[in-house]
């Protein structure tokens, strides 16, 4: 049996093939990397109108129990207790060394929490939650598709089918009935654009997807454009830009840890790796994730070593993601550098096929975000 035979398929696989998608292995699934429109046009269409992504490979999980928010705070450094009903926030599972086991979305839906975790980590995440959250029921949702509708026309498009979606703000969540069954909505996404993530029953997923794609504003978008969109937005890809050996402070994710969980806060500590993470909040980390803008037109890809000068023998960092940015019309990267080389405007050199190419430390996002606050 080949590795290809082991790949899973989302419920929309046949539709992707019908639409002419090029399918590739990703996180254990066969996923569309691009459609006939092509990566560049798919990227720009999402920025200018609305792009529809199949993200059904990701894990959807419900936590129930006497106090699931308090229980979850034992394994994430976020303030889950303070999360209002109908709202969600970005979270991190951390390990005992302060590294990141996965990043996830946490939604408060009243009597339970709804989590969305990364596809490549979902089995490990579910096992981790079941082992650590012994007072919670960890329910894996395996009969629903997950779609992301992103771009400035996303609200107009979705509101034709779900009028109440227009009233939602960034990071709101809602459950609503529709002609396509009960929909679970969040106003969020992974592109830097306004948009939604929609969990839809498998039985209605294809009809719902076709209804959106029938609209002039909406095009199907693959993993290729998803990657360049999220990189322009300065967003991390788990396994590339963050992982078990990167801490939230090294990853420049301080904003994701609320004051109440930091030193001096009412619920400081109490999560894996707290000693190191809280120490880095106080004293800083030895390296930092930064934006990088290479000179010329060629992207600096993941794995490119970074040097302080043309002649330096020892690298001071490495690129973790790199691509050409269609919206900014230039290459862009992100990566980690030692803290004394992390200041915006610092000139560095990347080793590209044995040649040192200039690159400048830059602020992120590379393209302005457009969330509906």
C-alpha cells in the first residue's frame, strides 16, 4: 500500500475534483492546492472579493463539564474563564518546556466550549485533552464539514444564505438554523481579511458549498493561496513557524496571553511551561520571530540560514516560511533571529543556493488586515 492510499479525504473531495483542483497530500489528507484559476489569481480574488476554502481536515471538538473553561486553563496560558459567551479567542497548548504543542481557536458557546485544532495535530491534541482534562467530556465532531469564506465580499455572500451573519463582529461565534441544517459560525479566518468559518453538517456540505460558489463574488481557493494570504497577514503556520521548541514569547505571540495569566495576575501560572514562559515575559527571550523582506524577486524559503554579514560563518537565525506576496508584489518571509538582530530595519543576509542575498527585518503584517471590529 502506498502512502497515497493512506490519505484521508474530506466530504468535498469529489467536488474539488469536479472543479478541476490539483490535489496534494497535506496533514494526512488529499487537499486542493489550486484550481484552474491558479494560485496568484486565487490569492488576489480573496483580497478583492471572496474566496472559499475547504478546511474540513481540521479538528472540531466540544468540551463539556462542570467548568470546562477552568479545566482548559490547566493546559493553555489563555484566560478562558473571562471569555464571554458568543466570543472566541486564539489559544495555545504548551508543553512542560514552554514550547507550543498546537495553536487553536477556543469559543464559548454557553454550556460548552467549541475548539478548532490543526489537522496534523488533532489526534495528539484529543489524546492530550482526554488525559489532562479528566473532569471534561471531550467530544470529537466527525460529521460536519468546515469551510472558510474570506474576503471583503464574504459578508455580502454569506448573508444571502444566513442573514444574521451580517450582524457578527470579528471573533463573534453563533449557532443558527438554515436551509443547510444547523450552522456553527465564527467571524474569523486565516487570511487577514474579514470573513467567516462555517461548520456545516456533512449531509448539507456539498449543497451549501455549491450555493456559495454559484455567487459571482465567490471562487474556490486552494492551499497555495491560503499560504501566501496567511503569510502576508503575518500569521503562523504550525509546524513551520511555531512548534514544540518555540515558546509564545519567542514566537512574538505575547498578545495571545492575557494579563490575568501572567506574573501578578489572579490566575498566573498553572499551565505547562509557565516558569519559562513567564520568565521570558519578564526578561525576554534569546530569539524572536520576525518579518523578513528579501531584496529582488526571489523568495527566501523555509530552511534558509540567516547571517549578520556577507562574511559571517555562524548563522544568527533561519527562515521558517517564505513565498511571493501577490498583494504586496514582492517576496516575503518570516523566521527566527537572535534578539540582538531582531530590530525592525536590521540588514541581514540569507544563504540562497550558496550565495548571500540581502534581506531586511520588517514589521508584520506585510499587508494590512481588514477585520470587522
